[in-house]
């Protein structure tokens, strides 16, 4: 194969086309495209002096700061592979990622060194830091870059070379490293911009999604910079901080459902002083968005939310409510260009049997956006990719127009008295109560019914709603085998790296009770 390709070209090419446009903004300070590429080339020169080259695996442990972009594209420009690390992991978890990935170097933000440095030492990886004060004991990448010879251009790669190793949390066992190719990541960005999203040159994009996760990394950073837009970073999401950015001027809001819930709650708390900003377009993914939140957001901010669906293994977008078409609420849209999304019989582990239109089954995906497998996990790869199709583990339906509806994770489905209960349906009812901000429904073991339906619920500010009142509300609206008997009012939910609620932790909490 003689064709070459590199994710690093996203920044290099945009630096030529949009040189003076702002590329990344953090705390009101912007760097232009030309500056960001110049700084990236200097970072690459410094990393090269540290031994980073083609196929080197370099881990990045940082919040959403401009140095993430500089380091990410620098590693890729050298022909290396980026291993982003969840910024909230503890040292033993970080050590596992570094060791499993075979990372030779960790680039760690100074505020995260307490966990990152001992992890790197235990894993036998080198370490450099960013954002540390002058005179820090560890080498500072900024200083190394100032003294290094910048590279002149990026190393061309083969389309199937590995660009990223992203660790998926999974529901059981150790996280698995999903191998993302240059082809899958670049083609994803191109398809999103040509026929899927409404992102334009000079748009200001909300950058609150974690960049170490596939959603923020591909949909915000790579797609935003490919388009010539400005990525406005937020290192840590809070409703107040997000609202401040929206009020200051954001065109596109990219978020997971929990962020939309938080934004609406923050707007309500501000009351008469609140401003909804000038949002034009909003993107939601990561998990299903309830219709109540979708409608409340549109009423409050005047922007439509376009939902999509995907996974780390699909780079991530597989289907979306496409630009130029009216979004269909309750769906995650249609398959993106060049990708097939179908419904298969879920009970057949070793074969793909596609189901007729409208039938409920497991969502399966094939196309240019697929990862190339799990690092050092041939059995897991063979289980996930069957006959060229990636088995998502999600249950859904596909209508005659190709719109996909997500019912639930296959493993999240609750079986009560022999009846299937889909948590999404119950969550829609609970969030429909005016005092409920968000809800997560899950099954817990029960000696009588097999599984009992439980719900963790957060309330709107100032609400005095009780669990008994909410249970009665749900009982009026759901069949007797569906409504949650166990309801717990919570202040906050356990969250995964992409902002998804970790239902397995909620289940574990109930098991301890």
C-alpha cells in the first residue's frame, strides 16, 4: 500500500488555510492556527529528542488545556501513537493503562502529577510535564520545546497505521485499548463535515467534553480544527462555567445528556439574570437524551439539539440526525455516509442475522469508521467483530426511513417476572416529572422477581419531591411490571469519562445496602 495519511494533517493543513484565525481559546487567551502548528512542531522536536518516533506510544494525562492539542498533534506528527488517559484515574489505574499500552513516555499536566508520576515510574515509562512552575524537578515540555529544533512537517503514515489507543471502560473486567487508525479518524472527520454536521469556518465550539475521550477528541478537536473553527476549552465542566461561555458567545454546543441537564438547571438557578446566548446548533451523544430535556433546551436556548450515536470503536459517530434535515426526536438519526447500521438478532454470538425493519435487536455497524481491534485482546476482538460487523451491545430498532432508536444496552435490560423492561422507557417517564432533573434506572437482584427495578434520581433546585411521591407518579404512567419500586434521591451520579452515568456503580451501591 502506497497511499499515506495522517491525523496530524488536520492541524497542518488548517494552519495553511486559516493561519490567522483563532484555533484554540482557553480562559480568554487564544492561539491562532499558525501559532498552534508552530508550537506543535516545537513540541514534536522536543519529544523527538526524548526518543519519540514512528510507532512510539506516548500517553497524555491532561485536562482540557491547549497543551493537550499541542502534544496530541506533536506525537502524531512524529508518526507515534497517542494514548490519552482519563484525567480522574488513580495511580494504579494509570499504571495499568501505561503498562497495557506499552507507553514509553507520559506527558502529564502538573496538577495531575500526584497520581501520574508514581504511575509512570511503576510502569517504567519516562515522564515530562506541562503547566509546572519554572524550576520544577521534572523536565517541562515547554522548556524542552524552546530549546529543540522544530520538525518541518509531519511523518506520512499508512491508512491502517494506529493513531490512537483509547481505553474503553466496559461493564466488566479491565479496560480494553481500542486501536484507532489514521483512516478511520480522518475519514470520520471528513464525513462529519461534508454531510453530517453544521460546523462552519470561524464557528466557536464549546470545548467542555473531555479531550481524552473519543467524543471530545474527534467531534470537537479534530472536526473543529479541520473546519477552521475556534475550540473554546473548558478544563472542568460546571453548569456555571458552561453558561458563562455560552453567554459570552458560543455557536455550537457539543455535550452529553448530563451536561444538557446541568446547563438547564444552571439557567433556572440564575433566574431573571440568565442569558441564553446565541447558540445556533447543538450536538448530543454518549447516551440517550430524554425528550423532556431536548424540548426544554430548545425552548430555553432557541437551538435545536441534533442527536447521534456511536462508540469508541466506531471513531465514534455511526449515525446522526443529519444537517439539512429536520431532526427526529427520540432517534439518533440515520447512518452516516459510507457506514451501515443495522439491527441483528442479539442471541446469536457467532453470527450476524439481520432482522426485518422495525424489529428490536442488537445494533451492528460496519464501515470505514471501525477500529482495528482491541490491543492484545484477540478473543475480545473476535467477539466484538463478527462477519465484518461490530456488535455494539446496544438494543434498538430501525424504521423504514433508516432512523435508529436506542432502547438500551443489551446488558442493562431488566428482566422482571419474565418481562423485559428497558430502562430508557422508565427514565423518560421519571424525567417527565417537573421536579426531576435527571434519572438513571437499573435492575437489582431480587429473590422473588428475579430482578427489581430501581431508580436513582436528582431533583430540580429547591424541590421537596419525595421518593414515595415519585413512585406514585411513575405507577400511574407505567405498567405494573415496569415502574420502579426502589427510588433513591441523589445529589449527583457516578460518571464515566464521557459524562455517562455509571449504572454498574449504582447497582453495586444497592447490593451493599
